[in-house]
């Protein structure tokens, strides 16, 4: 499992389960068939920006940082700045490129943001297909993503390789 896929899985796990420690997270990942060590899990937690929040059980558990309002948008903007390399539109679709292994994590962040103009994402190793809702041109969506989440970042229509 590559890092991007592991990041997407970790984000899903901390949303679905109450995981309080790095050891618990490593144990769950191993139960799912993914061999990880504590140092990898620690680095993943840091890279994903997970925070401790009070879970339903009352104990402190990992959760994605900023799950609402401006904090959510700031988290998505941070993910775009870290992982987005290119944005190109066609029809009602946008293709985002990332470094190898990061498409899954960025797609998960986009999905979790529930942006009104986005119907769905589909991630590969370094490419994300973003499907706009009916009536939203891909060029508009690509420009909106640049304006909202990549302000001040030099990103072109051309995919960098």
C-alpha cells in the first residue's frame, strides 16, 4: 500500500472508529492486512494533521483537524498547497495532478469538504478526476479551485511531469 492510499484509509478509519493511540491505529491497519510500524503511523498522523478530540466514549481519539466552516476550508487549502501540482479542465470534469502517491489523500479531503459544485472524485496514483455537477463547466470549477484553495500558488493548466 502506498502512502496516499494509506493516508486515505487512515482518514476513513478515524472517522468510522474511535482510535486513541498510534498503537491502536497500527493494530487496526495490521488487522486489515497492512504491515506498518509505529514510526510510519506517527509520521502519517503528523502529515494528515490529525488532532485529538473527545469521542462519544469520552476518551480522546484521533480526528481530522477542522471539520467545519473556515477551519475545514483552511484544511482543504492546505491539502491543495501540499499536494496539487496541476489543474486542467475538459467538459464538466477537472483533472488534478499530484506527486506520486498523494492523489488518494487529496481526493479524500475534497470528498470530505462536500463542495457544492463537485459530484464525485476518482483517484489514481497521481491523478484525480473531479466530476462537476450538472451545469458546472470544468473550466469554472478549475478556476474556483485555484481561486479558493491555491491563492498565491503558481499552478498552470499544464500538468507538470
